[in-house]
């Protein structure tokens, strides 16, 4: 974004420093090691945020030794605070190789990348079924999505995912890197293939760094030869950035799994599933207005929160996991893992209107009343239809009756509310149910406890 400042100078808000470095670096084949300390402006959910960023770029002929040097510097950067850290690696060659093995539309590729990054196995399965994708592809995607651990512990499964040259090359590169890193004594790096960065920017190894108690990634980087080619440069490149201002978000951690439950009937049903799986907390039945309940024996702490706030608690790390309706997840698009479908709280997100309403004969912008403006906007955007959103907080069915809107986008469970108000559903946008979500960083630091909990819960669903 560029604009003229008060002094008449041309100013710019940069989304990225790497782009300027790539543009200005001489492509003379000589190795360059560069660093910067800058403020950048990045999309964050539905808005832009200012970020203080320190980064390094290594440009030239990048081999495995240079890659390991960059990774070790990343790890040392994380360790400066003296807190427990994680540095996780992925290789874009796996997801790119898998996607190129199937005939997929651009939209399908985008959806798959999104589901992989959410570790959303239930939706991935449905997706493969819906588009009749091969079972081999489905299995490889499932492995890619769920695999998490050291190179040694996942090496065997990686072999099964090698279905073409691209995936085979990726595996060899990871193997070579693992050997160099282990000779340097760096063994604590995990592989996580659900980290998928921009495929048009990154080409090989990518990595992310985390510090215990900070709810988001604090360091991110990778090999970006593809970006170099876009600028017509022959050199390879690898680099990373550390997001300094995120260090302030540090919070206390303890041995409990913190669980955000949606207040109300859905939360009670969800709690019953946790209890059945061995995560009971009898104090929760106390007749009180308390909002926090602990069971030290079972290592869990429950919070009752407003249903639409569950993703906020989880994304910001106040809760490690939580139960949220798919409607809330689609509306707020939180940066979380979506691990299980609880198969409760089932309903549909629908377009409804007065009986006989014909949207195509309207001849003007469609007026849509809803509590879910983002879901409604994205649904009509895909149809190429211009709409006027009327944001309401409840009793949505009133809007078409009083002539406030032409249609509503709302949840339909039994259909009784529509029926009693002479409205009818005429399109289903998406099926809804409650999902188990997890903070991406808590998941990594509490991997054993959270994956055990998921396993136990799966058997109760
Ligand atoms: C939800 C939804 C519908 C109704 C659908 O409203 O917004 O109005 O339930 O249920 P049904 O198909 O079983 O009739 P909610 O009860 O959350 O109240 P609200 O009107 O305040 O949003």
C-alpha cells in the first residue's frame, strides 16, 4: 500500500521484506547472507496488523549444509528466551507432488490445502468421497495431515507417501537434511506436513518455530526458489523471519489440558462425551455460577464460554482445545486445528424466504438478513451475486416477514421456526455439527496428551 505522507514523501506499508531483498539482490551466483529488522503489515483474519520482524535471507546455490546452518540459526533464535521451544519442518514437495497426481480444479486444490492445514481429517474424508478421489490419494492425504514426530519416527510412513518423482525427491532431501542435522547434534526437530505455505512462493523445505506459552508461531521460513524465478533470478534462496511483537503474548502454562465448552445444551452434550472418554470433572455439576472447573486426577480444566467465543479462547491459547459449531468456525475462520467431528448439534446453514419467493426475478440487489455475514458473503460471491447484508443478532426469521430483507441465511435444525413463520428453506449452504478444535501451538507442546484424548474421544463418538 503506498500513499503520500504529510511531508509530501511517498510512503509504503510493506507486507513483506523478502520481496524487496529478492528484487534488489544481484543475481551473480555469489552467496549472500543478509538480515533485516523491519515493520511489516500483514493480513490477520479479516484485518491488517503491524508486525515487528527480524529476518535473514541466504541467496545463492543452497545445499543441504547451508539449509542446516539456517535451521540451526532458527533454533538458536528460539532458544534465546530460555523457554521450551519447537522447530518443525515440512517439505512442500509432498503436498505439491500429491496434488499434481490427481486431476483437480483450482478451487479443490485450495480446499485441500485448507483442510490439511487444519489437520481436518473428518472433512478431508468427506471431500475425497464427494469428488470420488482415488482411495490411494485419500490415504496419502490422511497420512500427510496426521503425521507428526521426529524424522526417525515417521520415516517408514513417509516411504508410503512417495507416489511420484516429486514426493521421492522431497523424501531424499529430508533424509539428507536429517543426517546433517543429527551429525551436528540437532535431533529435536519434528516433521509436520500440515504446515503448508504458499505453493507459488515456497518450493522445498519450510519450517516454523514455537515457544511454549505463546499461542501462535513465532518464527516462519523456508526455501523460496519459486519466488526467485518469478523475479527472473537463477539463484536459490532460503530464509526466515521472527515476529518479535508476538513474544509479548506469553502466558502461563501448566500440566492441565484447558478445554473451552460452549455454554448451554450443546456444551453439556459435549461434556458428557469427555466424561465418557475418561475426562470427567464432577465439580461441573455443582449448582453454582462458577465458570472454571478442574479435575486434577484427570488433568483437565473446563471453562464455560459463550458459544461464539470458543474459537477466540482456543486461537489465543487461553484454552488448549474447545468444542465449537462448524457455523462459528466458518464465520470467524480461526487459525486452529479441527481434529474431530462430535456429530452433535447437527443442523444446516440454509437460505430461506417466504414461500414462492423467486430470487432470479428480483431485478435488484438481494437483501440478506443474517447472523453470519461472512458465510453469506462467501456463498453469494461464489454465485457471482451482488448482495446487501443486513446484520442481525437473533430472531432472523422476522426480517423477511417485516420486509426488512428478501431472504435469510440462518441455521435450521427441526425447521419448526421457519414453518411457524410461513417461511421455507430453499438452499442448503452447508451441514453443521460441533467440532473439536485445538490451538496449533498447544497441540505441538502437548502432543501426547491431546492425541491420546482425541483417540479416547473417537471411541465414544
Ligand atoms: C436458531 C436459528 C433459528 C432456529 C432454528 O435460533 O437461528 O432461528 O434456531 O431451529 P429450528 O429449525 O429447530 O426451528 P436460536 O434458538 O439460536 O435463537 P435466535 O433467534 O436468538 O438466533
